[in-house]
């Protein structure tokens, strides 16, 4: 099968399309023929720095949409012939940039008819990050004020819709040129992050998708007793200290495989309360170009590889 590998850490140019033996599903596992693979910031961060996967050779990628071709003994939940989506194994290697993937059957759910394979491949990692942060940890409720930093991005645009589906008032940051997109998603209060005079207040849940400096900038907008969720790398020590002084709670999140969360996302898709924005697709041979665009920071929604 064709698979993207790298022998060294580095820029997008280290990604190579090569050949490997097709994997075989073990007990409780399924073999999925990959139709599309989503691209996420963690992919290029691991490519460049090793991260969870350590020293190459390895294959990045965790978002999968495709068709179950074989099932191992005891596999349940999805079966042969099912069109599926999932985020297998994270943060262990999943080898998603490949023609075939094996993983536990319960790391996948059936793809809703409302989504193409490309859209389905863009949903799992970003969608589960937003779901686990806002639903499981944040417990967002109707009429709460929820602040989504980087609301037009891969995780952010899904987080906005999840918060709106739960009845929240949503504040979201993006450049001014993306504010129409934010309003289409349901953002009630778009903020241009370039505008250093912009303010808001009484935030119940702050979903921090940018990092330390932005978390500190918006800390004063979070009400006493409110919650700051630090996504990329967690909550920095400076932010944690400043938050404690203000009576703001903080927590870290690292997404993990979650069948219940995937089913929740699928339910929102089927109810037409969640759509997936895919800005561009790339064939497997153009994986380096896809990473270059992703790292530019100019993408609204997601990028996807077609296998």
C-alpha cells in the first residue's frame, strides 16, 4: 500500500510517499480502506519535532474516513462494508496518511450520509477536541457565555457550532475578513483579534485555542468562578497563576479516542446543527504542499488528503 513516511524531523519536504505491507487487523480491530485523511496542527508539529511519536521513521495523521474491509475476532460497533470515520489510537501512532489503517473497532463510528468522506475525515480530531472540552469538561449550558479563541479554525469552527447547539451565547475571535463566516456559524459577538482595544466580559467558559499570550489577554473577560480551558499545550504557568488570583478555574485537555463523543458529533450533523468546513483537499502525493498551507495559519476550517 502507499503510505507517507519520514526518516528525519524537519519541514514539509521530509514527507515521502512510499510503499509498505498492508496491515492486518488483530482481535477487536478493523481494517479500514482510507478514502480521506484529515490534517491537523498536531501533524506538522510532530513532523517537525517528534512529539508523541519520538524519533523517525514514523507516519503522522490521526483523522480517518473510509470503508471497513476486514474485521478481527470480537470487533463490534462497525462491520465489513460500513463507511466509517474515526480518530484511532491518538496520541499513539495511527498511520492515517496511508491507503489502509487498522485500529480498534470502537475507535470508529458509521459515517452519516450527510457527510462526504472528505468532510468526515475533517471531523474526528478537531470535533472531539471541541466536544470533550465544551461538553465533557466545560459542561456548557443554555445561555452561558462561551468564548472561542480562533473561532474560524479547524477546532474553533466546530466548537462554535457545538456551543450554539447547547444554547450558549458565543463570542469568537478571527480576523475581520472572517467575521461573516463566524456569523454564518452562529457567533453572536465576533471580535477582531488584531484590535487591541476590543473587549468583552462575563465569560463563563473560555476555550483557548491560541496559547499563553492570548489566554492572558482575555483572562479579564472571564467571570469569577468561570473556566479557562487550555488546548494547545495546556495552560501555561503564568496563566494559571494569574487566573487563580482572579478566581478563574483552569484545566488542560488532550483529545483521546471517544466513541461516545463521535456519536454525539454525528447526531449534531444529522440534526443539521453541525457542518464541517473544508477549505482545500490535496492528493497524497501533495502532502508536503498541504502541510505548507496548514502551517501558514491562513486556513478557515480544515485541510484533507484524498487517498
